C-alpha cells in the first residue's frame, strides 16, 4: 500500500493527562466523562471550536456505565452534537488503531478534521455477569474484566508475562539484560522531568487538577504521572523473577494505569488552521498491524513496524527516533536484535514500561511524545510500535518538517 499523502497532525493539537497508577487519583472517574472534561478544557486553551470537527474516533477497552452510546455521547459532552463517529477497541493497540481509522477516512475524503480520543480506567474495572441458562439454577457466568484478562488467555496460552518468558528464552535475554534496559528507560524518563517537566508540559497541563467524580469541582492535584518509582541497578538486582524458573521480574514490566489522550488529525489545509505553529508540519506516513506466532506477544511490534515502514516507503535506517509500547523490557531487546536499532536510543523522554499502561491511551501518548522529540530535533522521521493482546502489534510512522 502506498504512503499516506494527505493527513497531518496540527502542531500542538494534542494532549494527554498524566497516567495514574491504578487505584490512585483517577480510580473513581468515569473514563468517558473524564476524557470529555479534559478535552473541553484543552480545546478552549488552544482556541479550537469543538463544533469545527466533522469527524471523530473514540478508543476504549474497558466498559464504562452507559458507554453503549459511545462517541456521539462523548462528542455531545464536548460541545459537538453533529458528528456520529466510530468507537474502536483493540486492547493495547487501541490508540494507534484510532489514529489509523481517522487517517484512512481523511485520506478518502470522509472528513476534514478529526478529533481522535483514547481513554481507559483499569481501576475499579467492571465485574460483568453473563446470563447462562445452562448453569445450575441459571447462575450467571462472571468475568472480572481487567483481572481475568491479566490472568488467562482464551487462546490457550500463558498469562501475558508468559509470552515475555517465551521470548526471553528464545532470544536468550537474561534478567540482568532486562534490568539494564529498565535503568536506561528510567534515565530517559528523567529527561522529560528536567526543567520542571518542560518536555511533558508541551502536551500535558501540569500540575494536573483532579476533579471529583461528578466533575463539578477540583479535589486535588498531581505533579505528573502518579505511582512511578525510580529504577536503579541496585534496587532491581534485589528482585526475583515472577515465575520461579523465569527471568522477568516486577521491575522488568509495567503497571496498569488510568488516563486519557487526544490527537487532532486533519487535511493539510485544516491542519494549518489548527496548528500552534504552521511552520511545523507533521505528516502521517504509514501504519502497520501484524500478528506473530502464538504466545510470543513481545515480538509482534517487529513485523508491525516493518509493515508501517513498507507503507511509508522507508527502512529502519531512515528512522531518527523510535518509541515503543513496552509492557516488558523484553520487548525492546527483541526489537533491537531484530531490526538493528540501538536499544539505548529508543524511548527518549519516557515509555509505558516506566509511566504505566492504561490500555487504550498508551500508544497515542507515545505518538505524541515521538512528535515532540522530533520537533526538538529540528525534524525527522519517527516510528511508534507496540504489542497488544492476542500476540498482535501495531505501528505508526510520522515525519516532522518545516512546512513549505
């Protein structure tokens, strides 16, 4: 498939909440209402009229009360009651899939300016009952939406940490090598905290005011991502693998979180109108999705990245910056081994391994950070890639240039 030609992201027309480790400050906030609350404020700050969107896509993986009404309800809360839109759910690949959905429809002329939003709350997730007349007395089947997904794979494989162990075994990745990556990722995250979090403040309003559950008043504030702890070589060395015969420790994997993100995507003309600085042009060049062999989820970002690069007409040698959704440190080692990209150059300014993983919003925040890194470099091409449940992966290629 040819590269995308007519889709842009207006500079500065994106935002993210901090990510809050589950059961903390965002634990009682309805994720759809929370996303609308944040979006209304973010659009007002940027002087963007919510009625100016003729397209929108919503990404969510964890059900929320009255969520059946999906994107039309979300857009109504923001101030636009004319866009029907699409709701997308693809586990950890949801954020990237939202962007792909919007980009392909803009490329086909089905929209001029699309508000792409991803939201999730892993905290206090639903416990769902399914009617079952075949059970004794008609007792329902019970599913704990988040916890059961962590603990079992309906495809017949191990829990997700088991997929990391499979890759660690086959690529011969030791606990020590995983911990070396974690230490490096913490160093890179600290780059985003320098100068009073100057990097994060390019897309995140900090300190972040936490609303009450009715979104009527502010009940607190957080300085940035919540529940993040420094990783040191000495501290990691004290950890034992989660599985007695394995290699992956709790330090070598991410934590569940809550939050939301948004990116505006548009035609070149509309993007210039919505941009904070029209001299900065952000082009979307390609997407890729792939499925690796069963129970090897951390490998899936590799073939997904290759498909996105193929669509963009590029190779990994053409890429200046890489960001990954890396729920396990194993992910980045496998990617570096398979592509030749330096594992220590990936994920400047942060990654989900460190700041947490709210499912749907994760990939979208990483694309935002990728854009900001390229802007600070003065331009260049960037690749986001990440894994998702079902041994799948998804990738996005973007380019930042000075507009002609």
